[in-house]
C-alpha cells in the first residue's frame, strides 16, 4: 500500500497538521525538538494500539494528558489516506480515520470514532466500509464486489467489540474478506523504525534463527547468516554494494563458533586474517546493517530511518539516499529524518518536507515555488537549507 496524505490533530506537538502529496521516498528535517521522532511515532502509536488497545498505547507514552497537545482537550485524531496497491485494477483512495477521546465524566480513553472509506466515483460521497463508534459498528462483507457505481449494494455485519478502547481493525483485519482493512493492518504490523545501536550490532550472538533485522540491529549476524544460507544471490549483491562503499573490504562471512555463537568476519584485502565485527569501525558495521535491511527479500511496507548520516562519511550519503529511493520504488515507502545538509543535497525537491515549531506546536511544509525554481536551476537543497531558504527549519531560522 502507498500512503498519500497524513492528518494529525492533538497528538503531542501536532495540534492540527497535514502532510499532503506524500511520495514513495520522503525526507523530513527540522530543529531538535521540532517533532521528527513524534511524526514517526504516529505509526508506533497506532501499532501499539493495534497490538493491545489505545489505553496501553497512551500509557506507554505517559497517558492521555501527556499525549494530547498542551492546552487542547482533544480528541486525538489521525487520518491516513492510502491506496491498496495489492488490489487488481483500479486502486481508489482509501481513508482511515481514528478519533480517541475520554469517556464522558471519566479519565478512561476510548475510540470515539473509527471509519474506513472509499470515494464513490470521481465526485461521489466517500463510502464507509467500516464504521465504528465506542466499540460498536458495522463492516461490509462483500468488498470484493465493490464498484464505484452508486448502484452498489453492500452487505454488512454488525459487530460489538469487547471494549470501546479496542480498534475495530484489530479483529476484522485478520479476515481476507476485509481486504482494505487487512492491508492497513499489515502496514501497522510490519512497519519498521530504525533505532540502530552500534554496540548491539557488533556483539556475537547465540546461534539462532532471524529472518529480518531488528530495530536495534542486535541480530545482525543471525540475519546475515540466514540470507547467506537461503538467499545467496541477495547476499552476494549486499557484499558487492558493501565493497563499493567501504574501501579495502573483500568479503563478509557469518561464522558459527565452537561455543555456539555467530560472528561476522570482515575480510580486508590488506590483511591476511579477517576482523571480527567488534573490531571494525562503527561506520563500517552501520553501512553493512543498512544494506542487510534494504536488501531484505521481504520488504517492509513502511521503513522509517532516523538520522542515517550518523557514523557515515558524507561522501556515502548520496549513494545511501539512492538506496532508500530504490527500496521505495520497488514496493515499500521510506521516511527519513535528518540533520545532514550532505544527505539533503542528495534528495529531490518533491521528496523534501521540513518541520517548523512555533508556540509549542509544529507544522510541516513542502517546497514552495521559489525553492523549486532554485532547485531546477541547479541549487542543491542542502545548500539552500544552510543559506536559510527553508524558513523555520532550523533552531534560529
């Protein structure tokens, strides 16, 4: 699926914010504390609410009072517009809308409104395939017969959830007959935010089985071993890309030790014996981890990466941006936050968004006509950022 628009109301620093024309690859920049991590946490919050309920997701972040924008009473609202790219033929724009408020007269959070809708034709009213309030509602069961014709006759099931703080997509998303709901649920189940920890990735691991890189990278050796054993062509591609990024590297091999651990061995052509991972540089291990993540045979529908420039040489950032873009074009969206002008120099004008925080709340801006013309005339976006053209994107601008 592909997200095209995000609207956030009363969620931390986002009092009333919209992001429109979201592309496959989107880069967000802004001052410290402007809300880049909070933007990614929209999906973290929804994922936590899906796995448990909205009360648990709120408590994990300090409770309703801490999550709701200061000075606002709510409701906390999310609206995500997307297309289900798994559908055959026409892919209508789908809207998922969620409102969370406090039950009247209490401090108990509930789902006040949750719906999922398609637009009927070019000018018709949105048609709600799922419509719930306070734990009760309906969902159609003949979605596969849907057309944008006004004559479509739906068949609905009434549902009552166990509790009004549970998302309706939690249960219904498990059934294939609810295709759009299932697609959105998979996004929340399988989205990935990189919280890469260098030391965790360098440590030897117990022999085990891991198909996909964890958010911290602490299973890097296990995943490398899995790809090496089961997808050798993919592993060879990773090594070739890695050799282009890190001078002198000839090969990387996962190896099982006699005491039942897995280590990564990095072969430098200048030395007879390979180095084990804990003795290679931080930048080397991070670049290898990014390549393992980006060339995973099974792609995440949404990949969020915070400050990928850390530990990496500026000359590598252009190629890394290209890797992110290729990943996005082949099936999964990529959101990146950054403080690096060098990384921003590598992106295109339609991929850029910047955050501006004013009086405690944040807005998100896309490039205006002036920025676009300067870019088309050869100016790099990172240079324009440093020169103050991206108004409000820095701590002093």
